[in-house]
C-alpha cells in the first residue's frame, strides 16, 4: 500500500518537492493510516508535514475521546526521529479546532452534514495557513469514491458527478484515493496501529452508510473488485469531463464585462454542442458568482433555450439574485442588485433600518454564548458605542474569533461571496475600522463574550 500511494502521489504530482502538507486526522482508520504513510514518505518525497483535528462536538464524550486519541497518537507516532545519517526529523505539529455544529446548523438552517463539512474545512484552511502548508490532505479512499459515484448515479448526474472525487481540488489532495478500505485495515493491522471507531458509521441513518452497508457488499459479491474497477472508470470519466470543460472554457473566455456582469455573443453558445454549451454557461455563472457554484440542469437548459430561441429580448431569473437577458445577439448575465453603491447610514442602537436591499435589526441583550454567524452575530456593548453602515474600503481588515486576520477582500474571496455582492455588503464601522461585516461576522476585538451586555445584530436581504 505504501508503494501504491507513493506511485499515485508521483503520477498525479499531488505533493511537489519542497511542499508543506497539512494532514486532516479524525482518528478513524483511514486518516490514521494516511498520517502514518505520509510520515514515512516525507523524506523520500521531500515535503514537510503537519496534522490537524477538528472536534465537531456532535457525539459528546466520544468526540472528546477522538480528540484525545489523535493528540496521543501524533505525540507517540509522529514525534522527533533520528535518521540513519544522524540528522533529526522534527516532530509533526498538531492543530486542534472545535465548533458547535448543531447550534450553527440551526442558525444557518442547513443540515448537520453540510454544516459540519463547512466548519471543518474552514478550520483546516486556517490551520494550513498557520502551518505554512500549501496542501491539505484528506483520507478519501477508493471506497469513498465509489460511494460518492453511486450516490450521484442514484440522484441523477452527468459526467461531473460520475467522475467521483478528484485526486486534487484546489488545495485539497487525496493521496489514498486508489486504496481500498480493506487495504487500509490490512495496513493498520500489519503495523499494529490503533484507531477510533465512529459510532455514527454503524447505523443506516445517513445515505452514505446505507450505500456502504447495503449496496456495496451486494455489488462486490456479484463482481469482486468492483470498487477498484469503478474507481478506474471514474478516472476515465474525469478525463472526458476535463476535455469538455477545456472546450467550454475557451468559449467562456470570449465573454466581456458589462453592466456589472458578463456579456457574450449568444451565437457562441447557441452553436456549440449541448455538452460544451451547458458547461460554458456554468463557467460564466461561476465567474459572476465568484466561485464554481452549482446550477441546476433546469436553469442551464433554460439559458441554452434563451440563446437558441427567436426572442431578442427574453429574460430569466436565476439563483443568487442573477438576471439573464437576451439583448438581440448578446446574452447578458448580471446581478439583480446591480453595482449600486451602499449608502452610508448610522445604525440605530437599538433599532433597525433598511439600506438598499439590506435590512438590519439591532437589539440589546445579554450574550449567552450562541454561535457567532455571518449574518447573525453579537457585538460587545461596552466596546461598541455607535455603528455606521458603509461599503468595504481598501485596506479594511477583519479577524474573526478563533481565526487569523486578513483583509476583508480576501475573506470575501475565500468565503466565495459572489463578486457582485462584495462592494455592497454592509460593513459595520466603529471608529474607522470594521467591527463586523455582513456575510463574514464580527471582528474578534468587538465580539461579545458570554455573559456580557451585547448588541444582537441580524442582517437579511430581500430577493
């Protein structure tokens, strides 16, 4: 397995020489095996290694148990080591984070799994920055890939979904992607390595667990080696997807900025084959929204029909407050809000106001330790005597609780806030600096602590 992973890393160029890698370690079998393998490969592949563990606080004492296990494992198995030539290999540093996923899911109105993933990856990116790591390694195996493909197949998917989990996506790498779960268990057994069992993996409440426990065993029984072969098939499908996307990107590059959005000759899209045209439209929307956002097949089909139709002034309303318009021979994609500058206003404390599309409510109360959200947050009443609503300014910085400070612009890009919203998101200014930013949350210097009198601020947007 070690040689297989090394070969995969080299073939995919997942860890270029001289890199720094942050290894995400849950304490489960896959992540423990990955950390152990990467420890053994770091000299041979010339990279430095750090580890990170995130406590989701979803399983009570079991979550805390997993954290203690990871701390002990890293200390005992990844400590300082003297090489054969007498030099010393440094210990692997460990970064620990935690968050109340359940509370944050209630505030966001999102599912537990989605919220946990968002919070975990936000922590991993922060830890990677602190560690100086360019890459974040996660322990997805061939079995995880198969489960993902089957889930997409059952739900309905194109090549993108059937390609499964890619070896690399942005800064995330998956060194174990060609390794099966059985190989992982054999490796741990042969090296007498302990790991923690997650009790939530035993039940069938989650869709992935049902695929893992009920579907995969049947497919493996029908065709032994199914998981490995499907992983190979997924690699071929990803190559096909990359080819089509490259063709679509060449078309999307013909778009030009216009009216706060993007404009393109509608014939460029209308004349392309459906697989290329739909990908081109997806790319254009992703550029407008500031990230590779998903768009449903229904919306993409309607856009393609708009480009190929006879109506020279048709219009569609799309997600994320976006309009699509035919203006004779051009297709224009633009934010419904438009590039309307945010009017500076004083925020009544307490009270409320409407400013453009934004509604701000501010109430006084005692902060009870609730999760600080991007649109629903608490500011220390003693530190904030007045607030002024304004747009982002060059040089504005924000240091969210428990995270490093960055410019507001960098935070907006990292959090994938749509580009057209970045200049109109309200900044809550106190004495010339941001006390909070809508969509990002409060600055650590102004965030309320439990038991303090505080301003409870809620920001909403009208569609």
